[in-house]
């Protein structure tokens, strides 16, 4: 294969830009980051957060002033696709290699991790990862360690070692499965010493090491090796014909799959959230459907995954649902009763796995609920502590499916032995990493729907709750306004923080669609904020029946319909929840030119009380926030309403903010963020035993005091 910018790769992407790379000439660390980002941009080469890369350069020792060899390597955590210099660890090569002098053997290799700190060159760099010695003991200037599906398919095949030797003519070495660490680094060095001149090493059931004398040579070598693996796997799959033993059942049509997913997700979420609130992800990717609809599903799924990166994200094995694809899911209580046994069996299996494999110093058993749930004919659900983790778990299980598909076509798939898998999952070093993770935010694991969240108060509430860890379903009846909010949230929080849907709260069909969106995107709902609204200010003689109907349809009927739909989902989850109604000071205070709006707000307030009384048995809290005169970024204050209020109080429109502030006890202008903070006060965890309450956020209007 001719190497260069004209090289045509079929199974991987060649992304190297000579001009861009030339601008970094002489800066090997910059080239390392550039190469890493290119490799991480192609998920066929490595998974999100997986793999690591390195380079060795000569630096000036700050203590002696002499030239010394330094290795820059991806540090603990992080992702190759977004790697920056701050994500690298820099270590003295000679100090790292001298650790062999104090190494006491594989039973004590974990103690070597602390000694990496004595080898750090750049004190501001990232903490070294467990894979550091795997790079350090190899002599090459640039090294890539990746987890490509095609390579792991060979590495996890029953006769992977022989296949590797035949496929690469002995130019790729082989090291049998071993947990990453200091000893595996020594095994890589031994493999190289016994096979001088090889271009890479395959790690059994794990991944691939490749290298080069320059960043470009390492990049090309990596692509060529993976390309050859991928082509070999593709040829074998084509020769075999039937994938996973052929199709056992047919998938439902796409719309029916989504309907089933939306109906089932809240039930699954409730079951998976027995210990903490989980967020869900659903996919009916074609690769998933091929696997879950196959004859070999029941044989392969319990085996679990091979690559440690895979099962750390997906758990030892998935839960396969014994539900017919077109099962009636409308009776959620009956569905949950049916699924209780499957979840109980899974928890028992996980507990047995833990008890059979644990060591005297193993951490306590973690959440025994499944991460991956397969619904034949429909798709795959994944549940985790946040949306990104759930989504990434799905991506990793698709990687595992790709590996199983390739291994089965080559010969037969082999997974890690249960004890080896446990030793990774409950590794004390892995536990220490989990303990170092930041404390979850107050609303981590919570899912929110704020009606009318594309602007004004609604958007401020959505923003605040996302900042506190929640996922939000953005919505509005104004499509252009909604797209603006979507762009804003995407830039500020990223794609895992939100979903979006058009919503007219007067339409039962649109409301149903919004809650289905929440179920498919995140698994259900926890907090509903009824915020959508409008205002009409007219003297009674000018008020029309059309005005009256519109106000009551949006404010009262809309709140009722959204709450009704929310209760159905909340009851299916059986996790309790919060309904917040953004009402108004006008629900309590009589004012001029306000018959329709004020009475509708009073109806909203009393409806809230009624709902609180009825839903307490379900641990669904219903509370009210009463704003007043929130003018900033509000559609309500555009045009006729502002003019009507100005006329009613005998002031100019532009004088309204100051007018409203002056009439309050605190002389304060009320902002959308003030209402958002009040909402967070209700749902942030400190008021979990509060329902049926009203919180005025109006700067202090004495006539609105509750008596």
C-alpha cells in the first residue's frame, strides 16, 4: 500500500493535513496532540475516552540544565478526540524505567502507580494513567494504543494469535491477555525483544499497539494495521453470509419501535433507579437490531464483552427482555410486574458474580442493576448516572457487538473469564478513580420539561436546572424561537444536556409527543414546570369571549393537560417527582383591566392545590412560584400587554420596569433568573417534603401576602 495523502483507505479515515502538520514542525508534543485528535475523531479506530498515545522528546532538565528524555503520554481520563496539552502527563523516561529496580512482582504491581509521581517532569501535567509503563518501556518515539473493533475482533477470536501471525506475516507481535499495568509494560518490552523489527503488538482480548519514529509514521502505521484487520474481518463476514446465525425475529417498523421505546422507557428507568436516579438512552441502530434479532443472541449476550474498556462501561453482561416486540405496554403496572422477575434475576446474577469473585479487600458491591437492556425487535436501552455516560455505554456496547460479529465470522468469540473481568471492574485503582470523581450536582440524574422554555422565564428556568445537573426537554410553540434556544444550549452545555420538541400546550397530541420525546431521549421525566403562558390586558367591556377562551386554554387547560400527561409517566417510574406551576402575583391581587388573565391565574393556583392534595400519595410534589412583572426577554411584554398595563397604570411602556420596581417593598426589578432560582429552591433537594406551597418572587407586594 502506498503511503501518502493519495492513499485510499476503505475502512478508516485518512485525515492528515500536511500543511497543518508542517506548521507544528519541531514541536513533537503539538504533533502528538494533532495525531491523537485525528485518531480520536474516527470511532472505528478507538472508542470515546479509550486508548492513549505518546511521544518521547529531549527536554532541558530544569534541575541540572542537561538534556534528558521525556515521555508525553495521555494522562488518566480524557478523550483522544478532544485531547489538549493539559491532558498529557510528562515523565522522565530514565526514572520511569528505573522503577524496574524496585518492582516486587505482579502481586505488588499496583504499588507502582504511586511511584509514577516520582517520575513526573512537568509538575503541571495530568496524573499518569495505568497505561504509562506500556508506552515507557517501548523505545519508539511515537506510540499509539487503540481499541479498534476490527483488531479486537481478531484479538478476541478463539485462535486470534495464529490469525495475527498469518495475517501480518509475523510483523505484529502477540501478548496474551493481562490486566493493564506495570507488568504488562514489561511483557510488551519482552515481546519486542523476542521479535525485533515488528511494527506493532496485538494484546489478546484487549487492543493494539503500533508505533513510528515520527508522528506521521506512527499515524500511517496505525491506519494501515487497522485497515488490514478491518478488511480481513469484512472478507470473513462476507464469506460466512449469515451474521449471528441469521435472523430469528423481525424488527418492528421504525415508528413502532420508537412508540414501544417511549412506552417502556419510564418503566425500565424506574427499575434501574432503585439506588439512584438514572438517565436513559435508546438506540435502534441497525447493528443493534441485527444482533438482538439474531439466533445467536441468547448464546452471545450472557458471555459479556472482552475489551476492559467495553465492560467497564456496560457491566459484565446485558439484560435481555423476554417481551414480544409488539407487546401491549399500555398497562404500565402489569408491564412492571412482568419485568420485576427479570430484574430480580439479573440482580441475583450480579450478586453471585460479585460474591464468587471478590477478594478480601474488594470494594463493596456496586449497583446490581443492568446498564444495557436489549429488547429484541425494538432496540437497546442504556441507563447511567447521566446522559453522556448512558450514551457512551450504548456506543461501547455497539463496539462489543462489532467485535462479536467479527470474531464469530473469523472463528468463534471469546470473552474475558469472569474472574478477570471482576479484577478489572473492582480493581482498587479503578475504585480510587471513582472516588476522585466530582460530587454529583444537586439535579444530576434528573430530567426536566419546562413548557415555553425557548425564552424569558422558561428558558431561564431550563438553563438554571441544567446548570445544576439536569437534562431538559426544550420546547415552544414558536419554531424559530425554539431553534434559537437549541443553538444556545448546544453551545453552552452540549448535546447530552437537552432534547427539543415543538409544543402547543393546548394540544393533547403535542403534549403526548413531548413526553415521548423525553422518554426516548432520557428515559422519562422527574420535574415538570408549567411555564408556558400569554397575557391579555383589556377593560371588561373590550374583553372578548375569544380572549377569554385563549387565556383559559393556554393557562388553565394547558397546565391541566401537561400535568395529567406528566403524572402518567411519573407513576410508571414510581420515583416520585415535582410539578412546579409558574402562576402570578395576579392570582392573589386584584387589579384593573385584568379579568381574564387574573382569574385564569387564580384557577391555575387552585388547580395546583388540588393536584398537590391528590398526588401526595405518589410522592409527587406540586408547588407554585408567583412572579410579578418579569419583563426581560418575555413575549408576554411585547406589544399589546405592555401597552395595556401601561395604560392601566397611567405610565409609558418604557417606564414599566421602574414603575413595577417602585411599587415593591424591596424596590427591585424582577428578572427571569430570580424565578429560576425559586424553582431550584423547590426541586434542589432541601424541600423534598414540601408540597402545596406558594413562593412569591415579586420584590414584595404586600397585597399578595398569603393570609
